[in-house]
């Protein structure tokens, strides 16, 4: 996907909202601020907007280095024809936002994921604050802006939108905290010199099936960088496996490995090949 896309003002990008979340920030980092953004309530809504041509691209979270995968995003790919056309790796900088002073804070609004990523800091610095879980980081900031003696865990974009002061920055427990987002599109991305391919497959529920399925990657010297399993929700004890590997689907060795994978599996789907920017 060309970087020139960020200059197309008529383009619409759907993202998991609301406005001023980290997904919104990731989308701005990838596409710039001059186009139209469409906040969606759910990950399924983002997929639908792109599938129905109401948006050119979609941005959804897929995994966090601290809290792991976003299972709903993975599950959506089972029945969707959309392709992964790019990824965005965003360092997550959680901040303590408030219009009061820290000693006065009695309530802390936080999304469960943000709270989990900042739990030690909160316990050490706000041990007496009542913690109220919210639906998003942006919602946390919105509530903190309304209520006296309260604060929110959110990002700088939310602080700007809701006119909150930044009392503390980088309160996440892991300084290397990053979230990976996927850009959804309707067409495959052409190869570059450094790509990643994402696949989805299912296998028979029998001894050695997964080992046999992955053997083609070893045969052709392809590095598998990630593997994740999810229940198929169609049949008990049937699983889908999500795999990321180095290379582009058009590369000769990758194409051969996928062809052999298809001989071992009951279902194989290429979710996309895209630049491996990390």
C-alpha cells in the first residue's frame, strides 16, 4: 500500500472507536490527518464498513505485547473476505489525566486493558482511588473531564480532545508496551523486499496433525513468527490456527509451502501479505 494514500483527502478509514483512542491514533499515524475517519462501535462494524464499500480501509487492534491477542479480530477473519494490507506497531504510552491534583483523586476511570497494563503503578500511586471500568480510554477521559476529584488512564490524544491535564506520563508497567494494529482492505498488497504473510487453517483432530501441517515451512526454510489457536465455534474441539510467516504469498518458496499446507489441512486461507514494519 503506497504511502501516497495518506494524501488522498477523499479516502475514508473506519476504525474501532470512539475518537481519541489508541486505534484512532494508530490510524492517524498510518494515513495522516487530512482524510475522513469513521469511528465504529465494534470490530465487526469496522469489517462491515470496508466490506460494504463504505470505507476504503479499516484499522483494528490485533495484539498487545503485555495482554496478548485480541481474539475478536482473529475470529472475524474466518468468514471475511477482507485482506490484511498493512500493519501498524504503536508504542503505547499511558498517561494519568485529570483537571485536579493527584492527592485529590478519589475515582479512577480506566478501560480494563489499560488498567491491566498499569496495575502496579496504580496500586503504588493511587491505592485508595475507586477504580471504575469503562468501555474505552476515550470514555475514561470524557468521564474524568466531567467529574471532580477524578482521573483517567488514557493517551495524549484523549487529553487534547477532552482538555485534561497530563499529571503523569508513561505509567504503564512495561516500558516496551506496544500494540499491533491491522489495516484491512479489499485487495492484496504487492510485494516489497521485506514482507509478512498471515494465514488461517484448520486440521483434523488427531495426533501429529499440527506437526505435519507446519512441516512445509521448515522444508522451504520459512520462518514462522507467530501461531495462535482459536475454537472454530462450528464443532466441538475443532480449532483454527492463525500463522504469521516471513515472506510474501507471491514468493516462490512461500507459495510452495502454502500449497503443501493445503494438502495437510481441511481449510487454508491467506489473510494477506504486507510490509513487515516493526
